[in-house]
C-alpha cells in the first residue's frame, strides 16, 4: 500500500444494540471528535447523540438504498481532510449492515480506516449460547426468496454450527426450514438483545416451530443452529 495521503480518517464505530450504557468510552470520544457522522438512520443516531450530549457534528445519511451516491460524498469529505465516523442503527457496521462498500472504497483511495469496536449481535448472542460455538459459520440474513433453498442446503452440508440473523416476519419460516434441513439439530435463539424484553430460547427445530406458531414473534433474532451430536443442555426453555 502506498503512503496514506493527508486525508481525513474513516472511523467504523460500533454502537449499542439496545441498552445505551453499552457504548464504549472510545466510541463516545470518537463521535465527539469527528466532523461528520454517516448514519444508517439519522433519526436513530440523533437519539444516541442527544443522550450523550454530543452536538456540532454534521449527520449524513448512509444506508443500503443510497450507498453508491453517499459513498461519493463521504469520500469527497475525507479527501478534503475531514474525519468521518460511520454508525448503523445498532451494533457493528458492515456486519450484515452497511459499511463494506465504503470501507473498500476508502482503502482503494488510500484513506485510513480505524475500527472502534464494541457491541455486535452475533458475538453477544454467542457469549451466552449453551451450544458449542468454538467454531461457527456466520450466515447473516438469508435471501428472502431466490437462492434461499440452495443456501440452506449448502449450510446444512457444512456440519458446523451456523448463526443467522432473522426478522420477526420470517422467524417462523426459518424454524420450519431448520426443521427440514437441520432435523436433528439443537437451536438457540436470542431475541431483542440488551433490551427490556430480551429473551433466550433453546430447543429442537420442531419445538421452536411450534413455539412460534403459538406465539407471535416480535423483535430481532439471532439464531444459532448446532448440528446433530451437539445437543443443548435442556429441552426448550424460555429466559426473560
């Protein structure tokens, strides 16, 4: 890599999943010091900034639907010596969230990129998971339609613990698919991590399918699927 020019710095800043007290001191210092904060949702970012009395930074919108156009503007500011922090609605940017394309563009333009680590839904869920997670495959969100079946077939063939993200609109569908493609697996689900209604479920795919058939799903989910032979310590249970 060539020497990085006299440009601004791009900071990739992890923010709380729900509980605002989970923000790091370094994240606060970074958000206070940069010129610009690129946000997945400026309204949600404003709530965080007001809570910690952070003022004066220019907020720009940067999300999946305006990514290409937004990157041009952010790069222009960085090349003019301004420091930019990137935040998403919750957790770590670029992990099933916007960020990758901007980070790649920054490297291609010799702009310094610095991580400011902190909350991440996948590592938070795995830290309390009763299933074997010494190695795992992070699958993120599955395709909604095209390619979903072939993706599930591939993941089932790995014979490895697999971690998914899922929304309340498709969690029942995912459990039914898990019952089909991972029939003898054990499943751990973390819902609404660090929030008031945080909940953990553990059981077989069929048990969890029945659970979500009987109970309306709410919130965001991290789903850990462990293949046959790596059983959970107990049948389906709820912890709130």
